[in-house]
C-alpha cells in the first residue's frame, strides 16, 4: 500500500461521473413497487424506488493513492419469507478499491460496446465501460484467475481474466483522469513502470 500525504485523511482528488442506467426505448413506465416482477416485460423499468436508490449509491472517487467505486447490485429486502421479502428490493453496496501501485493496474482501456449510444437508446445500458487489466509476455497474455494464471489475448473474452470494469459517463475523460492520477502517484512514490 502506498504512503499517504496525511495519515489522518485520504484526499479525494477527483470525482468521475458514473454511468447512469438507462432503459431501452420500449420501456415507458416503472413496474409497480409491490410487483417488481413486472419489470421482466420489455415495456417496463425496474420499480422507481430501487432505480433511484441504485443511482444514489453509485460513485467513482480518484484518491491520492487509489481509485474507489461503488457499483451497487439489486437484492431482495429483508422480510418475513425466510428472512427475505418476496416483493421488495434494496441496493447492496459493491465497493471496489485498487491502489495505484498494484501490479494489476497496468492497462486502462475503453471497452464500450460498438455503437454504444444507438444500442443504449434501443436496448438500454449503463454508460461507457472502462476496463483495468494487465497483460504480459509481450502483450500476448492476460493475467488470469487461478488455476489458469494466464490466458491468451484471443481467449480473454471467455477465460476468467483478472480485470476491473467501471461504467462511467465518458470513457475518454475517465481514462485520462485515472492515468494522470496513477502516474502522479507512482512518480511521487518513486515507482518505475
């Protein structure tokens, strides 16, 4: 872990706008709060209360020594049926932190899908996708999850490679902000690439 400027606080140097979940052009109304299963219909969105709760929980912070983000997931609320509610959802935080001196913090790339704006309009989406991963062996292999340890680049889409994916509003702006913060932190710590 990298040393901090101040031991009493971690400075947030930049806030990156997170991606906003949008629904396809067919989705015209929210599912009723007490009947969230209706959201399976292509013309309905998830219940309004959970959509707002999920969006309110998202954030992406660039700190002086790391990047931290929350990509919340929808889960059932506590209730009377084996401890869970059959009809209500809540946002469950899913916080991730990567320190800039992590060897896996090698490549930062835009992995947004082709024609993202058009596809988001038609089918929905969560913004543009930034991926953080690491290649080695002259760029021919990804670092992978054991027992594989590595995966050829041509198999990266189907093998369990070690990667972090973040949905952002604008991938190009996010990538430049993350790279600048990472390079400044590594220079400050005397870490060579």
